[in-house]
C-alpha cells in the first residue's frame, strides 16, 4: 500500500501531490491494478489534510481511469501507466539512488537536485525531438557538409 506524504512548503496543492504520488507509483511499479489505496480517513490522519482534499485527489484519479471507488470496500487501482520492465526499473532505481548519494555528498539540496534533473530531462527531450526532425526530413543537396566559422 502507498504511504502518502504532503509537502506543506511546496507550491503544488496537496490534492495534486497525492495524485502525483499515485501516478508515480503506477509508473515505477509500486502500485498495480487491484491494489487498495489508503482510506480517506487514514490519509487525513497521516497527512493532516482536509477530507475534501483526499476526495478531490481520488475523484481526479477516478476520472482519469486509474482508480475505482467500490461502495463500502474502498478505492482500488484499476489502471496502469508506463510499460517498463520491473527489473529494468529496479536496476535504474538503484543507479539513481547511488547518484543521489553522490549529489548529497556534493552538498546538493532537494531543490538543486530537482532543478538538475529537470534541466537534463528538458535537454534530452529537446535533443530527441531535434533528432526526430532530422530523420523525418529528406536532406537537402550538400547537407551534412557544414563549415566551421572562419573556414574557407
């Protein structure tokens, strides 16, 4: 079962943090179809949030087809996200944990790490999009022969 946490210092609303945690759990394989989410009451108690906050998060997840509420039984995961091999995800998670240890040793704080990860993700996505543009367009005559500035 997922253990929710709410970062009060975040600019992200509490309900959106809960939704994100479920989506992340589905992506990394810690949540699977059939798993039960914590009761609204237990989330209210553990995260000290308003019941309306939890209900809003669960409703958003339900509308997106990721969970279903069963009268008298609770809220259960009904959808999936991502299709990565769980073994690959576990290996990559271990590598990332080691990298995070190095980042901490270098003195990086959470916001530094998040900014670094976001910038690398943006750069990588842009490079992939740019590479996709090049493979889709036919090269012009003489393309690929670029001169350096100042070259004759």
